[in-house]
């Protein structure tokens, strides 16, 4: 058996001699590579042919965080634009919503929050849309294994984006951001952010 380093995940793997020079697959990251050949100087370097897009632990949480960020950006930007485009309709809708909530819960003090909500909710949505851009940038950094700090920041922002509570997806955001953060803390995943990019020759 020959010991080589996988060009996809950089883990040490062993291959039988009859695979040298042939197409092979890593048992860890499932990427496809051209196995090295033996020369008088020793083994050549294996050549990466095709990565498995889901063979890496950071891919799926990165995709999910990207999805949450895109949903947050579109939803909050749309709602903020709608509120500022027709403030009278937004005020009426907000008052009706609070009146209904006060009647159903038998807590009339909820009505006291109407003026503050009318003023601040559109602003909160604008801030949340901006934070969603940070989430998207962090998710892209995670998927590309570049800028570990930005990827960590994006995961934290995903968990803490306050307007997600208004959008009723707070629990999902906390789960996705926490999952992404736990993956990024892993030393093996963190090491991927410091590796040089590998060019992928055609299969």
C-alpha cells in the first residue's frame, strides 16, 4: 500500500499499488483525483479532478446560513420599503394588529406600544437587512474556505439578528447559526481556511 495525501481534504490515505496513475476516490471527502505515479525520484503529487460538494462538513451549514441570510435580506428589505412607501397603510395595519392582539390576550397595555412600533419597526428591518448582508458574506466565506473571521461573524450575526424574531424564523436562525459556528470552531475545519487554493485540472 502507498501512503499519499488527498489533494481535496489533505488527509493521509493509503492506496494499493495497482491504483497508481489511475482515477481514485478519497474515502474521507469523496473527491476524485488522479493517483500519483512512481518515478525514479519517487511518487508524483496526486491531481485533484473533482470535489464532492457535500463531502466537507462546512458545506451544508454554509448553504443553510446562506439561505437564512437571503430570506432575511429579501423579507426585511421588502417590508421596510413597503412601510416607507405607504406609511399610512403601515400605520393602519400595525394598529389593527396590536388592537387584535390586545383583545385576544385581554392585555390592553399592548396598545401603548403602537407609537413606538410604528416609528422603530421599519428601522429595525433596515438594520436587519444590513445584518443579513453580513450573514450572506459570512456564508460565502465559509463555502469558499476563505476569511475564517468573516465566516465566524456571519454565523454569530445569524443567531443574533433581532428582526428574525419578527419574521417568526428566530428558532431556525439560532439553529443554523449555532450549527455553523460549531463547525467553524473545529480545528480541522479551521485549518482548511489556511490552505492555498488548489487548481482543478480537467477530468
